[in-house]
C-alpha cells in the first residue's frame, strides 16, 4: 500500500473525515484555495467538507484530494511525504489488503499460529494485515500514526514483532477506539496473563506464531 492509500485510509476510517482532511491539508502546509485550485473546484467545496456542512466525500473523491496534496508537496521537494514515510517505514514491515475476506482459522493456519485467547471468535473474516515492530510502533506512533496501521479495514490482523511478554501491544489495542480482528505475536518470550485477559475482554483472538518475520510475510502473501 502506498502513502496515498495510507492517508486515504485514515480519512475514510475517521469518525470525522472532514476534520481529518483539514489535519492533513495543514500538515502539507496547504491553504484551502491552493488545494481547490489544483483540483479545479471551488474553495467552498473543501471548506464544506472540512466543516461538515457537506456530506463526507466518497472514496474516489478522498483519493483525488489526497493525491492532490501529495502532488503539491512534490512541487516543493516532497519534504512532508519524506518525513511521514520515514517514520512509518521504520516500524512497518508489511501492510496488505486482501481482495476478499480470509476466514480467521485459515489465517491462523497459514502462519502456524497457536490461539492463546478468544478462540471462540475465530468465525470472523480477516480483510488485511499489518506486520510491525512492536517497540517502534508503541514508542514512536501518535494516535494518528497508529490509525494508519489499519489500512482500509479494521477487520485485519495486527502482527507485532519484537514482543517480549506482549503486555504493551494489548494495552495499546485496548486504549485505541478501533479494534483489530486479530492480534498476532511473532516469537514472544512469553505471553503475559494481562495480555490474554485484555484479549478476552476485547473479544479479539490472540495468536502466537513462531515463524520468522520473513516467513510469516511469505505465507500471508500466498493467501
């Protein structure tokens, strides 16, 4: 998934898409007029989206708006995108959306996983996954950065590498309003009892895989 899709995903998943559009427009240091001129629309359209006076834009319109921001940033050297890309690429190893939902049980089987909690909720489907370095994600991501790991759908598996006991990742999941369809720990030393309890409270299957990071990605790419 490229940078444009990550940002577009954040906007479409947001409870207030207009405010999120405004946040990104300001992040790119663009005025409503500059963005509107590039899109060949009236500045009032951008204003109405951001204020909520106009219905939220559809996915196609969101993509156009995001790509316009990126194109305008590129004309100034692409500094904003470079800063954003570096931060995310340091923590995320792979992120992907499936063309159709994968049964959770098949997902677990593909990574030779062992279910540690909420096994009864494996009847759901997984629509994507994100593989990330747990320490870098937890220590460096803001709430907006964390939202980006969800891509286009919250019904995905969040796969954490570099896990020691697994308490911090589940606390982070518990604290965030969006909940994943599954949490996977890659080669943890031990799974903390609190992590198991939080997974059960949130009704999120907690899975352990002892495959290498590269092998997990390789197997998931086959799905």
